[in-house]
């Protein structure tokens, strides 16, 4: 039990800005860390729902509420995954060989394509959240909250199942110290539960969102294998950001096309 609690603390310390007691980063304590990665999505979902309710209660408009919803995940994670999105955008846009792309991922400087990607990413998120808040449908908000768990389950599966592009990178280190089979099975069980819950909340919207997440994961796997030879920490962040943009975008579109 102690190692599980330490794995929980390490997951939140690594992937969020939520204060946690310190835990020693030993191999024993990190074995099940990825099992708790989706719980950060749970925290984001809870705060998201609370923030949306507070904005409604205080009488803020849809644009202000949408801005808050966009910022909640960034604040709670410190933007760690967005860094991966931007680095990967620069690497993919370079059209260099595999080794050079991996070097670009390590470069702390932001290129032109990273800036463009950041602008597009936040514009899409803001527009999507605006559409969802204008409809003001509770099932949509619950589905939105679930999405942050789904993306992290799939991201964790990518870390466990995909080859590692950089043998000395953070993802490779996490994978080496993880109990692969147990972690993989746990994340799959989470996904089955989440799919069931999302379809129960709203069958059509939930199904579209979950399938979208799977399609984004397939796209990410293709990109990672073709252009990098495997995954890295930055690529995992790239996937997570794409997933968390496409799921609400599809939700917003389906809400308009298919009204309850």
C-alpha cells in the first residue's frame, strides 16, 4: 500500500502543479505511477465542473466561462503537455531526418511553427468551449470532464506499449520502472469503465467522443513510429493535447448536429 501511495504522489508531482507530499523516486515507488496518471484528469474534470458552476453562479458570460475552462487544465498541469505539443510541431515541420527531429524535441527554443501551433490550439479550444457553454448542457460538461481521464489513459498506454525513440529519455525511464502488464491492464480497465460511463451519460455524444480519442491515438502512433521511431515524453504530450482538443471539438459539432 505504501508503494501505491508513493506512486500516486509521484504521478501528481510529475504531471501536475497540485501540491503533494514528497516521495522518493525509487524503482519500487514508480512501478505503478502510470496507473495514477488518469487521476490527474479526474482532478482536472472536478475543478472544471466546479469552475463552470461558479462562473454560472456569479453571472459571468459565456466568453469568460470559456476562457476559464481553457485555462483550468493549463494551470493544474503547469502546461507540461503543451510544451510537448509545441516541440513536436517544430520537429514535424522541420522535414529533417529522424535524428535531427529528435534533437529538435530536446531544444528548449520555440520555433515559428510552435508559435503558430500554440495560437491555433488555443483558438480552437476557446471556440469549442464557447460553443459548449452557449448550449449549457450538463451532460456535455460531464463528458468534457471525462475526456481528461480518457486522454491520460491512452497516453499512459502509449508509454507502455510503443517503442521508445530515446532510450535515455524520461518516457523510457518510466517504462523501465513500470510493471508493464499490470499497468497496461489497469489502464485498459479504466478505459472500459470510462467508455461505459460516457455512453451512459449521453449515448451518441459519448460514443463520438470516445471513438475520436481512439482515432487520435491511432494517428499519434502512426506519426511517432513513422517520423521518430517510437515515442518520447514530448510526443506523449503532443498526443494528449491533440486528444483534449479533438474530443471537445467533436462534442461541440455533434451537439449542434444531434440535439437531444
